[in-house]
């Protein structure tokens, strides 16, 4: 039996065993092969990036002519993003003309020389974030189209509580996760003078970038990956139950076991009530929020509810003051990032609490029970 040991060991090393010491170095097993093209394609086909019926890619189909405007094309058209990168031979970092309809976020949008080299993103505030690596492309289309500076510029030198017909609602735009993640570093929200705000939210080392949590092709999250640190997580719904042991009672309701998502949602509801109270008591025109453009409407029957007959463009809210504009802008940010509680909850809680404090200068709003991060 002993005579067989050395020949077997020799064969083991020659065939590239799991570890062999050669010239003082450890030879590791080869890296596992990446997913097959078929598997990647199947994932991509089921993702929102490939949804040919999504309004994100069909919104302009009935236009005359049916084209995607240059201002929208970067994120709503394969042709547009390739133009933005300069892959079509045009000047990079701009889309100079409208592009054809009918495309989605196809493979080549992210897998081309310019996209692979891209390492930075410029956000609507003008802030440039570098060192992003492969997720620089994610950040380009998940940064929104406005920043807190948009509100500053729109309301400059205007009295806080006077209705100004030059004002209209400013929408941050949709799915703004990248901007949420960087918070004050990119001035996503309207930030009140004299207050400090958190910037980039650092998660644990192995889950720092978009594609550390989201599959790059399906865009899905494997919730069980979170269970190592958050044992309560068994599926996606449980993500809302995550709460660290040192998480304060931000919403002041006395519940110190609810997930951070619920802390944030409760504060968001308080902010909405404060916005409605301000519109009613200070401006004298009740307001409601509807889940479609242009989002804010006159509450014609003053019942505090967005009734179906009130949610139409002709009934859009038009009696804006600077104070109401910044409050509704910050409120909308939370709506436009469904995963905000994971991306940067502390920043979102900061801007919401500060917004309520600002509204409380004109109407009675109780904020003493809230804990600002």
C-alpha cells in the first residue's frame, strides 16, 4: 500500500490538484467559468432593461414623428446611450439629436469599448464621482435629472411663502438609486442651510457597488445573501425588516423592532401630512399627490385623498411657493427610489425631517419626537 502513495501523489500534482507548492507559490484551482451566454441572455430577457413594452422605451411611440428626444435618449434608447458614450463617432458625454424609437438596453449598450473604459459619472448637480468602475454606466441612468441645486436656482430671491406663478413642480425623475447612494456628495435633495448631511453610504466590503447586490443581467437581488448579517431575511419581502441593533427610533413611535423601511415610511407619511397642512392653511389651496405626472393636484373636495376625477393634467397644482416646492421635491425623492431604505436611509431621513422642520416655521408640526441621523 505504501508503494502506491508516492505515485498517486505525483499524479495528483501533475494533473493540477487543488493546491500544489511550486517554487514557493501556491497553485490555486482555476477560476470557475462564467455563466453561459444562454444563461445570461435568459436573465437579461426577463429584466426591465429588456422590456420592449415598458413605458420607459415606448413613451414616444405615438409622437409625430415617432422619435426619442435628445434630452431623454441617453437612458431610454440604446442608440442614445451609445451616442452619449461617443460610440457612434459623435462627441462623447452628450446626445445631440433625437434618435429612433424601438430599442431597449441591449448587450452592446454596456459591453462596448467606451462603456468598459468608463470610470466616472457626472450628476445633475455637476458633481463628478470617479472610481466607479463598471457601475459608472449604471450611475448614468439612475441619477435622476434634477438636484437640490435645481430648487435653489428656481426659488432664488423669492419670499418663502408667496405664491409665484413662475414656479412649477420640479421632479427629480425616476429610479434615482445612484444619486441616493451618494447623498450629499451629489446634492440629491434640497439641503437646508446650516445643516450637515451624509454622503456616500458605505455598506459592508463585499457589497459596495450596484452589481454586488443586483445581478448585472437580471437586475434581481438574491435576498439570502443578506442573511449572513441579517438572519431575519429569507426572501425579498424580509429586506424591509432589516434593522441593526443600534438603529435609533427615528420616527419616535416607540417601536424599536420594526425594520428601517418602516421607520422611513412613517416619516414619509408625516411629511405628506405636513405638506397638505401647509398648502391648506398657508396657501389656501389643498393639495394631493397622485402617482402619475405631474404628481401634485388640487384637492378639489378637500378630503385629503387623491380621487380619480382629480388626477388629471388640467387639475394640476399651480399655486406654488418656494417652501412648498422644496418640500414636495424632497418628498418625491423617496417615492422615486423604492430601495432608498437600503441605498441611503439616513440621508433620506435627514432631508425629510429637515423639511418638516422648515414647514413648522409656518404651521404647527410636532417634530421633537423624531430622531435625526
